[in-house]
């Protein structure tokens, strides 16, 4: 029972993070290695607001989320858009460079010290009892946030004109541009949404654990569920995240705590060998050599 | 490039495949080697040590350039391949006290094994998915290495005594310098020869368009896996040398940042250029030392001094961005332009054939 709760909470965080990889990949065919750093930056913005407002969540959460969205748009406009037409490998390296830049700026601004946003919260994170499982208010909130985010995303993609444009641009950018869709605006929106999700994950991750410039590695690890689910499937990340969370929690419980770090990657390598396009990705995406 | 800037034209396949483009090229290379051999006799010991590190990095950068620059497959696992070589030495020497003539070949063999492990996804994957699988392989190797270290290395790492051949012990910066110079020369020779043979032409064809390459009868998967195997074997050797040179092996030394440093080397130096790998390795290894000097001498805010690593990596990122955006062919291209300028002087353009 406790295991199930742990798996669910981890799934929610992984799914929020991994969705960013999928959105960015769909929009610009780029694997963004800066995503972990963008998550870390979102966490720092949240922490700074929290300290500045004396723990006022109603102010700092919206500010952090809006900042996350704007940072995503800015990264696209400043770093990725000028390189349109370059080889994909170059653009991936640009995201790597942007990531390093964010990390070093964060270290210079906030220093390398480990921070605990949980201490700045206005309330104590109280544990609840359900059956024989223990979960906290934040766990519940992270589940709810992930649920709301995904419902919102599905509604956006499936029900609105904007979503149709986003799907069209993801499927065939050239055709979409020729049909009069401003694809740069759509791609910028995808980057913004991706970083919005990453910041949302950062709120919960940093309050649960801690915040330091090295938090980026946690965010980067979320590429595993994205790949397992399929890089171009927005809802594939949910089962992907569930699998990774399950593997991680079970490995920690029954095998060896050290296995937590390598188990997801072994699963990923296996998945890449057997089904490289992911559980729900389209097959044409990876052309056989 | 078929012609030199001076208007030297190649007249047949034999000169196209020839090792020396012109007699002058041979003269300059030999002069450069002589200068490199004379370097430790007038340079301070500290800088010899820095150049030694650059030499080890050069072997790794040459190897990475084979996969990423020539074959066009972005490899994100380089740090893991270095770790594989370093840990081979760490385990063989730290636990069983094997001699160097066993550990270095072992590191090469392990490196080849890792190359097959990483290259096998190349049978099914291409482009960015292949890069991701190398990234996943890096995380697997890194976590296995740190796990091994925490179990058998006493948590901190393995101490490696200096390598010994017969009764001769390799120690001292200057001795290391000559050994490493010879190894770098060998690695350079290997890369140059690979690149002017049918293997190198197959790699270039795969880089430009893998479908077209396979249509021309090139076994794409075979050559891709081959590129990975040769590259990881060389990288693993570089990792083993690093272990011996620094006399210490620790999993904490092989972060993802190391991969990025090597990528920066070949990017700044020049993708698909042997000269570029050497220049890039030298440049990227020197950069942190130069930045440290600069920050100490010039009036920068105090936080810059306490977070030297952040300043260095930030500068790194900016350089990477600048080269990616403005000079994707790197220092080698800049050097080529400077050379062409002087060779053509007083004209600005090469004569039309």
C-alpha cells in the first residue's frame, strides 16, 4: 500500500517533467538536454519568491509558473529559433550549452548551497493515514497538479483551435506553415508549456527534497519515461512514468538501494533495443537503417 | 578540399590518397613535432603538466571526432567510456596489482566491448535516438562504477602506483610528456590513415546521408558500429592513461560535464578535423587555468572567485554557443582561413581554375 502511494507520487513528478521532453520534441524535433536545468531554474524562482513574500503561496506559485512559461519561450526565441535549419545534433548541443549556462548563472546568483523551500512554507507538511499507507498533503497536491495539468493539456490539444494548430505543426511543420499557421508561435508555446510543467514538477520536488544547482540531474533523468512512452505521444508519458516509477521503487525495495540510479536506464536501453519508438510513439519516427 | 590555397592541384587518385598533401606540409609537420619535442626543455613544470592533460584529452577528442565529426553520430556517453578505461585500470591495479602491459590492452579490449554494447542500438536506431542510447549507456556505466567504488574502493577511489615496465618507472612530468607525445602522434596517425582509407570515406558518406550511403553499397550498421568500437577503444585507453597519470581513479571524476567538455573540444576545434581535435583539446584544457589566472588578476566580484567552476563552465557554454552559431567548423576552419590569407597574399580570392 505504501509502495503504491510512493509509485503514484513519483509517477506524477516524472510525468510532469517528461511531458516537457515530449512537447519540445514534437514541436521542434529536438531533444532538449537543458530541460533539467530549466526545472532547477523554476525551483529557484519559486524559492526566491517564497522567501521574499514570507511564504505567501498565492503569490509565489503563480509567479514561478509564469516565469517558467516565459523562460521556456525565451529559450526558444533566443537559442533555438536562430538555428532553424541546422543539423539536429547542433541544436541538441545548443540545448546542452544553454543548460550549462543556466547552471553556472544559478550557482553565481544563488550560490551552490543546498536550500530547503519546505522550511519557507507557511504550514507544516502534515502526514495523513490511509489504511496502512502514509502520505503528506504535498503528495496529494502533486497528484492533483499532475492530473489538472494533463487534463488541461489534453483539452488544449484535442478541443481548441490552438491545439489543432499545435498538432498540425508537430505532425508536419512545413505543411502547417504553408497552411498559414505561425509555427514559430506554436513552437514557442510548446516550449513555454514544457517549462511550465517542469516548474510545476520543481515546486513539488524541491519542497519534498531540496534545491541546489545539482537538481538539474533529477530533471534530466525524466527523459527515460518520455522515451519509454514514445517521444511524440503526449499521453504516452503517463504509462512511461508509471513504469519507471515502479521499477525505481521496486528496485529500491527488493534489490538494492544503489540500483535506484541505474535501474531506469537499464530498462531504457532494453526498451530502445526492442521498441525504439516507445510504447505509443509512431513507428515512422525511427526509420530503420 | 581538392586544391590547396596556393593553387596546388591534385592530378590523380594517388595524390588524393597520399599522406602528405605537399612537401611543404611534411616540412611543417616535422617542424611542429621538433618544436613539441623541445617544449619541455624550456617550459616550467606546471605547464608541462597542463599540456600532459591536454595530450590525454587529445586522444579522447580524436576518438570522439571519429564518431561525431566523421560518422556524424552524436555521442553523449564519452565520459562513461573514459570511466570504463579508468576503472579497468583501477580494478586491475588496485585489486590485483597487474602490470601496465596487461592493464592497457585490457582497457582497450573493455573499451571495444563497451563500443559493441553502445553500437548495437545503431543496428536499429539512428539520429537522436542513438545519441540518447549512448546517454543511457553513460548513466549505466557511471552508476555501476560508483557502486563498485563504494563496495571495493573504500568509498573514495583507487590509488594507482606509477606504471612500471621492467625496472623503468614512468614518473615525472617530462617523462610523461614524451610518452604521451608519442601516443598522441600514434593516435593522430591512426585517425589520419583511417580517414583517407575506404573506412573514412564510408564514414563521411554515412554522415552526409545514410540512405544514400547504403544505396552505394556501404554496410551502414557495420561501419557505424565500427566507428563506435574504434572510438570507445581509444577513449578507454585515454581513460586508462588518465588513471595512471593522475594516480587516482574515482567515479566522481567522470560526470556528465566531462562528456560536454569533450564535445566542446571537437566543436571548438572543428568537427571532422584531426587538427581541430588537437587544437580543441589544447584550448579546452588550457581554458580553466587561464580563466583562473584572469579572475585572480582582474577585479571581478568576490562570488566569481568562490565559484570558479561556475565561471569556467559558463564561459565554456558561451564559447560553445558562439562556435555553434557562428563557426560550426571551429578553430581548424579559422586556421585554414588565416593560412589561405597569407598563401594568397596579395590577392583575396583563390584563382579560378
